[in-house]
């Protein structure tokens, strides 16, 4: 592996287990998940001493619910989706809507509706 721009490669780690719908509570239910990130000092990177050092931070996470049935929400075990509620469902798979006289189909995967995917990126100056 070759470090980018002469700097060490960034950490890329799998997050520890977290309880469903508890946003960072550890799998044991007692402690928060964390990552101890140490930012470099001016002695470590010349760009800090020269006041021209920017940093990019990208955080990605997935929140899934536990109420997907005993086998999760997999095609081989039967999806839990809008069809479970039949006509009472407020949302359907890939609905077509009238948008100012034009038909527009929304790409809605109801088998993934109980999940949230987040991708947060930040730029800051060190």
C-alpha cells in the first residue's frame, strides 16, 4: 500500500456492533461505541505549520430495524414490504405519480423502507 500524498493511509474500520435503533449504544447496551481519533500536530505535517492544511472526514452508517421477521428481510425468506398491509399501506413499490401533467415513477424499494443509510462528509481546516 502506498500512502496518499506522502501521508499515512487513513483508518478504514468496521464499526462495532450496535443495538437496533439506539444510535451508537454498544451491543452490550451499557457503553457507547466510539473511535478515538488523534489529529496530527504541526510537527507532524508541514501543511499545519504553513496554515494550508485541510482535512476531509467521511462517515457512513446504516440503521436497520429489528422488526423484519425471524429471517430478516431477504428475498429467499420472504420480504416484509408494503404488500403485508395490502390496500391499507400508505406507500407502494415504485409508485407512479402525476407531476404537472407528466407521469413520474419514484424508485421506492419498500423492502428497504425500514432502513436508513447516511453518508456525511465534512471539510475543515487544521
